[in-house]
C-alpha cells in the first residue's frame, strides 16, 4: 500500500505528464497492488449532469459499471465495499450478468466537503477486497483530487500567461479583433480564425477559450499538418484496442480529451478529404467513433479552427469540402499581419526584450529609437513569430545593455542588418527583388523570403524553419506549394 501511495504521489507531482496519461498510470498501479481486474476513474460532467469516464484500464465494453454504487459514492462522498454485488440487495438490481463484476470498491475523488468524481475498481472474484483496500483507495482518491485541481490550475495559468505574454497591441485593427473575440467567446458556435503564419492564431483561440464558460475545461490543440495522414484519425478520434497493428490498448483522441473544453484545429486546410466528412459529422451531432469502434461517443467540445490558406479557393479547387467550410465559418476572425499594424511593433519589441532577457538572464533593458524605427519599416513576412525570433537572436548575440541597429539581423535586408527606409525602397531596382519591394504580391514576397532562408541555411529545412519562425511541416508545404527547388551547382 505504501508503494502504491508513493507511486501515485510521484505521478501527481510530475510536471510533464498529461492528465489522461496520469489517470491511466494511477489506475495501472491500483490494479497491480490490490489485485483488481478492471479500474476506471469518472469525473462529474455538469453539462451531461452525470459521471463520465475520464480514464479506464480496460476496454469500455468489458467494464459494466454499477451506476447505483457510483452515484451513491459521489453524492454521499464516502467509499463503498461490495463483496458480491450479485446478491447485495442494495446493488443487485443494477447487476446485469454475465458481464458484471462480483467484488467492487468505489471511492470519492475529493475531500469530505467536495467531490469531483469517483474511482471504481472491481473483480470477478467474490470477497476479493478488504476494508484496508478501501482505506488505501480513499487516500488515492484524495491524491487524485489534487491531480485534477492542479491540471485545472495549470490550464488557467497557461491561458493567463499566453494572454499576458503574447496578446500585445493597441492598434485599431488588432483591438477590433479582440473585441470581436470577446463578443463570440460566450457562445459555442464554431469559429474560424484566418491570418498569415506567425500572426498568433493559437493565442487568439486561447484568449477565446479563457473568456468562455469552458475556461475550467481543457484547451487541446492539434496541428493538422504536423501528423502523418495515416495517424491523423487515430490522433483526433482515438482508437480501440486491436484497431490496427500496434494498437495494444484503447487510446482516447483529442476530441475526447477536450470534453467540456475547446478543441483547436490549427492549419485546418491541411486536413485530408477523407477526414473532413468525419469532423463535419462531429460538428453537426457532437458524436464520433474511435478508429475500429462501432459505438457512438458523445463529446461536449467547442471547436475553433485556424488556417493561413484561402479555404474558398480550396473549395473551388476541390481540396476542401464546401459544407465543412460553411459549418466552420459561422464566425470568422481575421488576424491582421504585422505590416498592417506597425504601431504595435514598439510595444511588442519591449515585451520580447523583457521576456527573453529574463529567460536568458542577459542584462538587456531596451532598444534604441533608431532600431525601433527601422523595425517598424520592415515588412515582417513571418509576422510576430519572426519579430520574436529577431529580438531573441539579438539578445543572445549582443553585449549591449541597449540593443542598437547593428544587433538586429533581418532576412533580406542590406548586409543582413536593419536597412534605412530609403535603402529598402532603393533595393526594389536590384536584379534580385527584395522581400519588401513595392509592386510585388504577398505571394511573391513570401516565396522569395522562404527561398532566401533556405539558401542561407544550405537547404537545411529544420534550420530554415527555425529562422523563419514556422513549423518544419509548414515549410515543407510552402516548398511544395511554390515549387521551390535547390539549384545544382557544377
């Protein structure tokens, strides 16, 4: 018993393990130590007004949960030991042979005054458990309650930090988007966030989540371009045990994990045509099937999607379903690129200087007015992410307490450093167009910007993506989209 409590204490204090993973490991420890055959932890869902499974150490169709027991434990906040539920008159009416267990322990997840859920373990053997087992599991339930509270607090802190650190700006264009986000946050309608790479689409999604009635629930993000197509459905919907080679146990997908919270689907334009009708079905009915499963599962999730592509054009090209676009596009929020909000650059620079100087423990207190002025005249194809990388690089490489023009390395600028506004204009006549040259379309600017980064990094895509401030898969997609190829030198 002491070993069990020690294992669970270690899991509760683990800083880098997700709640579903912690839950399953706690259940595995319980099964091993007290000799249970099955175990499940259930959490109260206010929307469903019922206890719903959070994690289970078995296939759900093999676990017949005695609802009379779980409901009594939850409402009375005390543990129950049933040596044989098939003959116990209190619970026999809920016992449906042959799948039902014989011995059951159920304990509250909470304190004497507050309950968040229950832990339910059972065995096919009569008299399998003792009162000592009940006492141990009551202690486990209290520890697990701490886990739930910490997970909720972590989500609150993460959302607060995201807003405090990144949602910087007072320009009219930016504040208008935030005001719109605040108005729609209270409703559960799907939201589509559009904007170029690096404009902060996920941060805006977190802001909406934090302002909504779902803020106590999880915020789960899934990048549709970062996962191979063969694994994407399993990642999104989960899979049943034995659904495919290597599926050794049941796995819950992002939709299920995000229950009572928000699911953020980034780069939704990269979702395959085969998966699109399934996510459309979920948006319409809030019901889905795990890969390899036949049982419909409900999940109370608010979906926010984001893209840097023109989905309307993709519909015309047959690469995106029109009905899915209509369903996602109930509310559309467009984040302006940084070049449309240059007045926000000084505040963003100050913010990033404070952030990165603290993280790196470098004594940098600010940026000269001339450097800020030139930063405001740069086109920022990589948007806020590129600006953040630029400031971080300057802090790491500079010995100055106040950063100056020479400390900033910018893609495409004269000598690699900040150019005068007049220099930027004059370079429009150069043989090789400058990313900020007038007369070029945004597509041309982005293409040349990416090509320049690839050439500087000898076509090492990982280093180029880091310099550009984008994900490597996004860079690969851009290389394919623009037909970029490495020149072969004799």
